[in-house]
């Protein structure tokens, strides 16, 4: 199976988000060029000065067409399950291929790479786009650059292309997902020996702030005003983290850090919530930094586009998911769904895998979409 061979090859490129993805991008650029795509290469340096690459490729002319979105970065694999093979050495067992990124989302890229080869570029009646972004796992930075700088992305928007974000959905049609937003709250103190009066414990400043964050958590979990029953869970998952970084029990903490990460729901205005947290910080002498990431995605489940997607996938209904994707920054694209092989339950796990059956079915389904929207 060609999709399996591509999956194993792609797993072999070490591309966790904290490292450069130039090598895998170079490989994919060569493949896309071989299959008749004109490739835009967009580069930037992340906050650690690591060079990152996103690819935006286009094949064919005309209007409309199909745009496929993927990402080449993976999460790290510090605790891989096997001693026989590493996370970036693929292995096959029990009708599955194991390896970091196999499910999220190198298997999906392999399926689309295989699918596009089945069509004659000269006979396409509409364009086909193939996008591979960087840093999806850490804030959608590559997708943001695509939106801001890619001329092919502007073509997709102006030509009203249909879009597939190829994240794992077990090849079910997903018409909506939650967004992502967060805060970093910092309280400052002064380190000193705890037996003296010289220190200022930053945690004592942070405790009242944490109490307020807990109250918001309970409100979001209990009030239907902040919920949407079409999602599971229906709430925005207000997740609180705490760290003072202290190195000894007899030193007053010079700094206390609270992080809050939550998932905004489509159609619910979270600006009052953000302003509320900032105001609490100002009142309690805690500095709050807002960390916006991606918007929620919503495509009407009764729209002609979603109905056609259900027809092409042979599925009765579409659904929602609670994770986010690059779609959160692709708001200008009107017609988009999330659709890809593999299960989100396997993504990011210490034994990440994708079923061989999903690779075969994913290739077949992507072929149907290319045939319908692009011809050839």
C-alpha cells in the first residue's frame, strides 16, 4: 500500500515542534513538485530562533476546487513505549503502524499524497491545493503565516474553495470544533530564608487569584450560559495550572505562576470573561497576559457542502469535536470540515498508531473529494 509506505517514510523525519521541520518540508516539497504542484515555501523563526517551514502548493487552474490542510510538526515523545524501536522508527504490528505522528497527522498526509497521484493534472477542471503548516501543535503559527503571506491562500478565499483539515476523525465528517485561549498570570515576591521577615512569598498573592479562577471554573461547569450541549463535554474546560518554581521548602517563593487554558465555543462571546480575569489580576496585584490561539470552527451541518461531504464519505451525519485545529485561523474560508484517518484517542499517546485500514479508507475517500471538486 503506497499510503503505508509514505506514512513510514514521514514518521522517519523527526519533526517535534521544538525542532526545525525543514527536512520533512524539503521532502514534501520535492514530492509535490513531482506531482505537478507549484509550491510556495514560507519560512520564519520561532521564539527560540528555530527555523520553521510551511508549504502551500497549487495544481490546476479555474475557480473553486479543493484545499487540503495538514501540519508536519508533532508533539515530543519523551516516554516512548518501546525499547525495540524509537518514536521516529515506524513499526507494524496488529494491523497498525506505530510511530510519533502516525495518527497526528503524517498518516493523513500520506493518504492525500497517494490520492493526488491518481489524477491527471492536465485534466483538472478546478485547482487542488495542498497545505502543510508548521507549529500547529504549539499555537498554529505556521497557519497564521499562511493566512498573512500566501498568495495561494488568497486564491482559495477568492475562489471559494472547499477545505478539508485532515486531522484524525476516524474519517467522520466534523463540522465544528472548539477554539483555544489562555492566560499566564504572574505574582511577584522576594526570595529569602523563611525563618526571617525579609522575604515576600509570591504564593500568598496568588492564592486569592486562584480562588477567583476556581469560582470561574465552577461557574462555567454549572451555568448553561457558557455551555453548548452539541459538544462533549459541553463546557469550555477551564483548566488551571500552578507553579512557583521554588527550589527549597525554606525559601519564600519569589514568583508564582498560574496558567489557565480553556476552549471557547462557537457563538459564545468570551470577551467579558477575558476582561473579568484581567480585572481580577489588576485588583489582586497579579499580572495577567492573555494568550489567544485559535477561534472555534463552525460550518452549518445542513449546508450543501457538509451534505456533499457526508455523501462522499457514506456517513449519515456529521459531528462536533472538542479539540482545535488550524481551521481556527482559517476563518476566511467559508466551506471547511475536519476529516482525516485515525482516532484522536491515539494522538499524542506514548504508543501512537494508526490502523492500516484507516490509511486505505482515507486514501479512497480523499480520492472521491479530489474527483468531485477538481476532476482529472
